[in-house]
C-alpha cells in the first residue's frame, strides 16, 4: 500500500452512479483534482469534519470569515446610505 504522511492507505471498492462519476471525471479534466481517489478522499474528509456542524455553526463560521466580514460591511454601508 502507498504511504501518505506515514500512514498506509486502505484500498476500497465502491459503486458510483453515472452522474457523480461523470462529475468526478469532469473535475479531473478541468484540473480541479488529480484523481478520483483524491476527490473521494477530499469528500470523505470534508464530510467527517463537517457532519456535526449545525447550520448555526456554519453561518457563524462564514460570518467570521473574510467573505462574511465583507458582507457585513456592505450591509452596514447600505443601511447608512438609507439613513441619509
């Protein structure tokens, strides 16, 4: 088995519906991912890191991000313009 960060990878086999399978190939062709294995690993990591987050947690996380702060600032500017 190939090693990643000192840990061996496990080999698995699974069946995939045609639509997501095509999207995986399209992502690889677009250079968004290097392989189907990389896409599946990324999706699984994302799933397990985020599965217990509530909508509230996700909203707070986004609002605290740079994009969220920019959104809040734009809202504040719109509110200030309406007050004038």
